[in-house]
C-alpha cells in the first residue's frame, strides 16, 4: 500500500467528507480529474469509497505545457491504485470559450462521469444564471446526480489535499477576470457576504435546493399538458403552459421567452402560426399545434 493510500484511509477528515459526499451506488466510478483540488478530492474520496475508480483527464490544448498535466494526475492515480486515462481535444480561443471547452470535454468523457463541483461552484452558478435572467430551472442550478461533492466546500477539498500532501495543479484561467465566473467568485460573492454579513454560499445553495423541488413539481404538472392541443394549452395556467412549450421546443436549445409567448398566441388563436427559429414554425390547424420545418407561414 502506497503512503498516499495509507494516509487517505487513516484520515479522519477524509472519512468525514466521504459521509457527506453522494457517490452513486454503481460499482465503477468514472471521475473527471483536471488536477485541481476539487477534482483531486473527488478522486481521493471515490477511492476511499471502495468502488472501482477510473480517473479521466482532458487536455483542452488551450495553453503551453497542458499536455504534461496528465502525468501529475497519472502519478496520483497510480499511488491510489486506480486507472488513469487521458483524452485530448482542440478548443480554439475565442468567444464562449468556457462553454465550448465544456462541450468538447463532455463529448469525450464517459456519459456517467462524475465531476468535483462543490457548494461554492453551486452558489456561483446560481448567481451566473440569475445574471442571465434564468427561470426556476436555471436558479435550481446543478443537480447532485453526477456531482457528489455539491455538499462540500472548496476550502474542504483544499484542506484534504493539503493534509495528504497532494499538491493540486493551478489553472491560470481561474485567475482570468475576463471570465464571468471568476468575477462572480472574486468580486460578487465577497461583496454579497459583506452586505449580508453572512456566508451567502450556504444561502444560495439552500435556495437552489428549494427551487429545485419547485421546478420538479412544475415539470411534472407541465408534462401532463398536451402541447399539440391548442385549447388545452391556452386553458392551462400560464406558468405551466410556458413550461410545457419550453420543454417541447428545447431541441437543440431552449427557446427564449419571446418565442414561448409567440407560441402561446398561436394556441389562443391570435395568429395561425409563428416563427420559432432555425427555419421552423409552429402552426395551428384544427386546434392542433405542429412544428413545420423549412416552411413559410
């Protein structure tokens, strides 16, 4: 048994964090490991859980020397007795870099991959979605399904790495204030803490949990509405009607509020059809709503 594995299994901190983590019950855990403290804590706790574990590292080719970072992840994985795999993607600099890098990353990772997002990431996500004008789905933020560390704080993942002598890699993008998340982390959250005179991460995480319950209920109710039935859609409570339309049209991306309202106008009989983007229209005929591709209303 390696020194790292011995230290991990005897660590009271690690045992405590594991009791608060929510790892799925399957026998093989796939962990996305960038080499930062959060993802390393994910790997450490996954190994401590006793499940067969694989560490997955993705090189985004965004900075010089990034191809060498896998060696560090591989060495830690080897000390823990788990397999490590590396994938390389090419993400060109430019607009929406974070979103494009995330999409490229998930495209090569296993579909059930776990990530090391913490409660601090959750609070940041709530604020970012608020700035974007998101509804309850966005403000409910991330779900626990593939994020077992959402109940842990970033300070705790760093403390675990420090206790075990595991030095995390540092991503300079986490210091670049050109990225909205960095500004929220460094400027907005500290200011909110100061104004509220309390830890706003805990408040925002709790709000997300409450909104998630509301969102689940509304989704369940909206699923009972036949969006093709114009009369039923027009008669439904507007909150449910809008949600039903949004669920219907979320391919490939969710529609904006103006598009949803245009479809509602069609359902009410105010107009026979409307544009919904990407060369598509919704038309009403005999009280039925249908999507027409590449057609003109």
